[in-house]
């Protein structure tokens, strides 16, 4: 069936210049670009500006009455359930004070990200402001790590790898962060005009170059998956452009890397690589495999409540001492087994349910947008879908389950559904009828959509439990 483009229904201005719209844009930008971490370099770290912006955003959500709406969303319910399970599991942990510290000082701050985003970004202007803020924050993040290129020249003990500062000091973290913001940056570039599109396109190429310079094998794997998804989604003409661009970037990347960096990448495909960088990469892989086995064993030993939130490292050390092996104070390097070992099997099941809900909501909005010819909504959905894929892959390589990244992307997925779900539902039937007429189909063969049931004469009750029926994506 051919999709027929129908303009969105005329609706009143949703407050393009409202204060809450500006707050959510500023909040998302400062949260994702990480620029406030530079304040510590100038002795201004105690200002806690991010905490101030967060309190303002939370106050705006409460004052506008949108906190309840965010709580009633599907992912909102799951996050509250996950938070409740964290609290329930604390008394059963092996280090209760540390679990309580992780819960209060890390997770609760991350949880606020979801409710601020969903509470303030559920109108079209506010949602678009949040999406744009993600794109501009990606630009700023690239600028912040750019000085690291001066140190990525070998002889500095990091195998010619790009390093940054703060939470972006690790090369793998840089690669992940840049890939996570890439889809939003590309969205800005696609929607830009003239010089703006050219400049943003250049920043996209710069980010890819920076990712290559991190010499992150995870970054390479994420890039391959993102390109494959883009090839599946793109029209035939754009597929060729993607293949050409990927080929050129590959050649440039190979020519710009040192032999040691190439050896590190080659360890993904073969074990017959010599050199210090390759040995370091293999040692890193062995360490990750060991921590993976330990986290699985701790999950099996504590299947219900886990060892306690944030207690994997001391628990793994105790496990190593029990077996008489070497003691290694390292994280699990896998967020999924981090959660399963620290919060038990119920904890990991709730986390997986959050991911599944986010994908389902974005997929449903994308399907409805395709049916109604809303290409701009499909672009938003695709950008968020890529972000979900990048985040879910990074969870396989890093222990970061309680950081703000998951609530941020889950909040964008929910905001997309709440913003466009009702709008797409109101124009769904007219579009289907128009498409059928255009294709010559007899519309009388379709079930009646009138309030009266065909042949019965009874009016269909549009309410359930006192609430009007709706196909809104929740």
C-alpha cells in the first residue's frame, strides 16, 4: 500500500518559546556535552552547576503537573519498579552502606533525567529542542576531546590512543559517547541548509576520525553495526553513498594510524599479531572474560537479590581469594552481568524490559509515521533507535548501568511516543482511506469505522473504565 502524505492536523501553538522548552534544551545539552566537567580544571568544581540545572528542571516538571504523566508511562513504571527492587535488595547485600551510597548518590540522580525529559519534552517544540540539544552537545563533546589528538602520538603510554578528560578520559568511553551522539548530529546536518549543513557534515567526519583515533575495538564494532542498520533503512541511492563514505573513511583511518594501533584493531580478527599493543589488547580481553565468568558465577550464587548494588568488585575479590587465585580489583566490564550479579535475576529482567519497551515504542511510532507519510517523525525515530542500539552494545563492554545514559535514551524514546503517538493516531484512518482510493481498492470491503457497528446499529462505547479509548503509544 502506498503511503499518502497528509499534513499534520492544525493544532494550536504548543509553546515554542515557553520557559520549560528552554529548560529542557539547556538541561539535555549540559548533561550530554560534559562541558561542566571542565570547571574542575579551573577550581570551579564546587559550583555544582549541573545539580542546579537539574533542580530547576525537576521543579519545572512538578510545577507544570507533568511528573504524574511521566510516572504513568510504560518505561516510567518500569524504572520505578527497578528503583524499588534496588531498595528491596539493599538489606540482603554484602556491603549495605556502599549499596545505599550508590543508590542515593548515583542512581537517583540518573533517574531524575528520565522524569525531567519526559515531563518537559512532550510537546513538538520541546521534543525538537531536546533532539537538537543532543546534536549540538555531540558537537561540543567532539570539540572537548579534540585537544587529545596532540597527545595521541605514541610514546605517551597509551598506545597512540586518543584520551580526553573526566568521564571521557578513557578511549572506549570517548568512542561510545561520540557514537551515541552521532545520529542526533546527523539529524541536525540533514535538516540544515547551506553552510550549516556543510559545517555539521564536516563535524560528523571529524567525529568518525576521532573515534578511529581512540583505537577502540568496541568503537569499530559499533560503527559496523550502525552502518549495517543504515544500509537496511536507506533508499537504494543512499546505500551507494553510505558504502562509498564508509570505504573512504576506512582508507583514511588505516593511513592515519600507527602500526601499533593497527595491530590492536587486528586482534579482533586474528590472534597471530605480535607487538606491545596487540599483547595489551589480548590481556584486556582475557581480563574481561575473567570478570564475565566471575559475574555470572556471582549471579548463580545470589540469583534473587544479588551481592548488592555497586558491590561487584569486593565480591569478585572475595571469590578470587576463595579459589586461591590472583586478586584483581576491576569492574565487571559488562552492565548486564553487573546488574544480574548486583541486583539478581529480577534486576536484569527489569532492565531488559526497559530496553524492549523503548525499542517497541520507537518502532511503533516509526511504523505509524511511515503509514502516514511523516518523514520528519521517521527521522527522529531512526536517530533514537540508533542511539538505543549503540547504548545496548556499550552495555556489553562497560559497567555503567546506573549512569544517566540509559534514562536519557529511554526518556527520548518515551517523549517521542507521547509527543507523536496521539497525533499520528488522529490521522491514521484518513490516510488509509486515501491510500485505498488511490490504489483503486473498494473501501466498502473494509470494516466500518463509524461509531455504529456495521449491521448492528449499536454505538461503540469509546470509553473504558471511565477513560476515553486511545491508541496513544505509552
